[in-house]
C-alpha cells in the first residue's frame, strides 16, 4: 500500500509540474546562466577555440550542466521567446521530480516503505523544494544530483568491497553531474570517503586489503565522474589548480548585497553562523520539524546500542545520510560563510533531512503500537491535518510556493520584513501582465512607454506588450515594476495602479510615474 501511495504522490507531482511550469517568472540569475550555457556550446562547437565562456563574469567558477542542457534545447529551436524561459523551468522542475523520487528510494531502502512515503510527502509539501524547483535552476538540479550521489553511496557501502557495476555507474554519473553544477559536490565525496573508512574499520581482519579492494573498485565511478565533470565544467579541467581556485573563491565569496535574519538586515558577508539553522527552523513545515526532532531522539537513544559490532554494521548505511544532513549545518555554524536568500544555496540538505524526518515519524508511529488505538488514530489525524494545512498554504501562495514559512515565523504574514521574501522577483511576471492590461484598457495602442524594473530588465521585457520597453533610466521611466522584497518598491515614487497579492501579502507593485515632474521623479 505504501508503495502505491508513493507512486501516486509522484504522479500527482508530475501532473502539477506539467500544469504549472509556465506560470513562473524569470529569476535574477537566469539570463547570465543561459548566456553561460550558450558560450559553453560555442566553446565545443568551435573545437575549443572560442573561450569567451571562461571570461564571462565569474560564471566559469560554476559547472554548466544545467545551462548546457537548456542552451542545447535553445540552439535546437525547441523554444524561443518567452517559451524558452518556460522550458528552463520545466527542465528544472523535472530535476525536482527526480529529487523527490530519489528521496523516496533512499528512505525506502534504509527504513522501509512507509518511511519512504513519509520522506516523499515531507519534501513534497516543503515550499523550499516543491516551489523552488521551477525557478532555482542551479540549486535544485545540484541538490538532486547530490541526493542521487548519496543514494548510490549508501548502496556502495552495502556492497563493499565489490559494488555492482550498475551502482558504480550510477555513482559516477551522479557525482559527475554534481561537479558539473557546483564545486560543493566535494561534500558528496567526503561523505562517501568517511563511509568507506568506517566500513573498513568494522572489518574483523584484513582491513588494508579490504580498503585497497574498495578503492580500486571505485575507480570506474571516479573515471565517469571526472569525465562528466570535465565535460560540463571544462574550466576546472584546464589547469590543475582551478578546482582549488573555485573552492577558495566560494569560501570567501562576498559582495554588496543585503539579506535579512529575524528582522535584522545585514550584508551577506556579515551573516552569523546560525543563519542556515535559523532558516531551516522557519522554512520547514511543522510536521517536518517534528520528524527531525523524533529522529534526533531516536538517534540519542540508539547511541548506547552502538557499542556492539552488529549494531554498528546495521547503522553504517545511515552514516552518509546523517553526514549529508548535519555536516553542512555544522560547517556553517563554525565557519559562518557568506550566505543570502535563506536556504537557497543549501537546498541540497533538504532531501537527507526529509529521509531522517520520515524515518523519525514512522519509527515513532511503530512505537505507538502498544498504545490505545484511539491515541494512534488521533496522532494519524494530526499528521494528516498538518499535511493538509501545509498544502493549503502552498495553494494560497501559488505559484510562489517557495515563499512558505511555518508558524515559528508567524506564517507568511509574520515573515514580512523579518525573513527573505520574493528574492527571485518571480512575481514580476504577473506584475507585467497587470501593466499590459492597464495600458490596453487605456487604449494605448501605438503609444510607447518606458518601464523601470527593480530586477534585471529581462525579467520584465520578456513579457512586456509591444510599445513597452524595460529601461535602466529610472529617472525618465513612465512606470515602475518592483517586488516588495527588501523594500525595493519604495525606491521610486509613483501611483500604485496594480499589485500582486497572495495570502494577504503584497509581493509586487506597478507604479504609474507619468504624472510626476522634476524632483518627484528622482529615485530615492
């Protein structure tokens, strides 16, 4: 039954993607990412002669797997104009679906069918995944490839020192694709390495031989990963030190951008170490947090039993999952790296956290087997209500599900001004349509208006009607479009003529500036 329900959840998620992928705005980084993908295609099409990709901004520090894929569809003429960006969102959402499927399979393998279903449901109702998977076109694909690398790492530990070739191939592909997106894939190698060393330590004898056999067995996976990583991130393969250069760059990465944490606005280079932990506490659904608390309790209670060798062997497959869930959190707590946009850069911790939370809920449910049936039914009903309540919040926010907050933040309304909001300016698409409708009602055919945008001009220009053009001349702009995130809507005067609203929140505004004169037109 649990397997059938899980397949039904995945099917519903697939239908959701097909029905809604063309409702999302262009994110701030998408234009430069797509240009990077095109330049990488030019690099290969020119026989490695055209190297503009490695001089374009700082994009060479990233792998181009997703951008190459999207650019290839673009070059093939599959989509153009606005449809091109919808196609990117569809591809990204497919990665999100693969992440859901991988989470289900991993939890199912480690803790059984019901834990697999629970983990799948928890990740599905998390707006930072199911809403973000359309527009976070680097973060969600990376998180998915990391999840599949984790899945195959667990399978490797189950079969050392001679993993099957299918497992090795899967591991190599997952790692190669992860490195083809971000240097953060080194985390996956670390988790696997710790697991292999732990498996070696558990051997009663011949540990050196076991370790050598295991390392040699993993060489084909390493070869596949290196080949794919070089294909999708050629700059990293050009010089031996380029990978280290990328690691150093991201460990000290900072620029003039502000973020907000519990109402305190700060530069991204000044965020405290608990930034990620705080955002997890307010972003994850309440049932997700309850599952994590139960998993932590179960883990603490299991520690004394780990004194036995048999218990340690049984716990070994969980080691990479626990590391994947906790190590990034510990790293940020200790290193306090530059961070912004809430969970975005650490979306890859969500699947392993969902696996642990799903296990925690199911194990706790099994623990209620000796309790009165009425109590079990009450707990099950409470869980169902929690899921339905979260789905209700996501429905009210659609298509901006990635803005969801839990009750610890006061819900989406309590998060205003205290936590990150529409940082991708996804609501601008709807704001543009409102402006188009306004001009059409005025009978503005043949008239030309300039539109200032508190985002990249492309994020509005793609959807603007003929006669409207995005401009960087804010002083002279006839209209102003802006998300309300970080108060950007207050940067320009004008009469508010349209708003994008969800769940009682104003996400974006359209301001008419045509009647303003003189100093009234000056940006604030």
